[in-house]
C-alpha cells in the first residue's frame, strides 16, 4: 500500500511538471516573441544598465554592480537558479575538496576574510540539510532491515493475525465485563500489530515507542499513549521537525566548542560558529553517502563511514585553530563525546515537540 501511495505521488509530480511544460508550449504558440531580446541568441545588447539606467562601460555596471548584459534563455535561467541556491560558479569545486580533506584550512581562510572563493557556511548548511532529507526520504527513513529480521517480523505478524481472529470469534458470543475484557485484548493486539507493520514498511524505527507509560507524569503518559496509538503520525512529525529545526544544532554545538578554548582571547564565538557550521555540513554529506551506500546494498562499506568524523574533527581543529597534533587530538576526542551529547539533546527536543504537538 505504501509503495502504491509513493508511486501515485510520483505520478502526480510528473503530471504537474507535464502541465507546466504544456502551459509553456501553449504560451509560446500564442506569444512566440514574448520576453525575448532582439538577438536570436537571447543575449541583450543594450548600452545602459537594465537595472539602474547608468551608461555602461565594461562588463559590469559601475553604479549597481549588475552584469552589463543579460541572457534570456532557458539555460541562463537554470544557471541563475543554481547560482542563487549555492553560488555554483566554481565555488563548489573549491569548497568541497577543502571541506573533505582540509577542513581547517577552509574554516580559517573563511574566518580571515576569504569569502568570494568559497560557499558560505550558511548556504552550504541549508543545501546539505535539503539534500540529506531528500536522500533519506528517497532511500527510506531508517534504511533496510536485515532479511532475518524481516522474516521474524512477518512470522510474528502472522501469529498476531491468527490470535486476532480467535479473539474476534470469542468476542462474538460474549457480553458485559467478559466482552470488555476481550475488547481490551483486541485493542492492545491491534496496536502492537500497527507498530510492527509500520516497522515492516520502514516508516518507524524498530526500537521506537517501547516505553511503558505507566508511572509517568500525566501529561507525558498521555503523550506516550498517543504515540503508541498512532506511531506513523509521530514518526512523520519527528521527520518534519528534524528538517525544520535542524538549524538548532548550530547553537547547541557552539558552547561545547567554546569549552575547548574557555580562556582564549584569540578565538571568538564567531570562529566557533563557522567551525561548527562547516563541520556539520561535512557530517551531513557523510550521512548522505551512507544512505546512498545502504540503498545500493553496500551496508558494510557504509558502516566504515563512522570512523571518519573523529579524524575529520582532528584535521579541522588542527587547521582552524593552529593547534599541535596533541592539542588537536585530545580536543577531537572530547569533541566527539560532545557531539553525542548534542545529538541526544537535539533528539530529545524533537521527541518532545513530536509528542506534545
């Protein structure tokens, strides 16, 4: 059923794209010259700036900085789109190699003012967030389950269905308190089956919602019961909130990096913020690589990616803060533990928001 819904969604998206293209073709037939310059190549040949009207002298307007000539072609549109999202004009190819192998050099050069050569950490962070959640959605929220686990889950569901059929048959001939007791058993069994089915479809983590709400505070108990009653909705909320609140990882992380240099006057909060943002960008790219590797069945290679973050932190610390090997080493070890704390805090925040929404 979930595959069918996903297929229907893809069909709807392609239909929407087809409608847009059809509209463009119709518009072209009605107004074949609309929006075009005099030149057949789509290149304007004006002598005054199209933005502010200043007389042009060179490739750029000296008053407002706009390009002297603009292109009105579909190719130019997509170029502007990519440029607007991430400044693709060479910056991506200068930024990503440094981010991967010399992250400290990239961080320090950006902090020191070399901005035009690299993608800003904020732009790269937003792009990586979008790309990561797109990859996770495409490949499945929690990856693929082992074949043995799938088989066990299918066996359990088959047994649950048989037990449900027996309970429903018993319920048909009962009334009063006996009927209420069987109704409770049916309700509990259906709830368990719903969670298992969500796990089987990959929509929810197998370990989620294994919480006994009894003994908790009333508000928290109600929230957990709601989660257990409709785990798919909570899983959807968690995923949506993770996307919306991903930027919170930056302010959560910066104080921990500051603790590595508590009495330093040389490095400021701004330095730590740039460090954290670029580091998070790399970690998200690593997650994307892991998701894609799992998607093609290379789970063993994907598991090796967990060895990279401490090494990357070490190189970034050493280069960005000019540390010795020892100074960068112990800080990378501590920062790795801090990262686990930040992830736990962020996860707790998402769970809290998801449960109480």
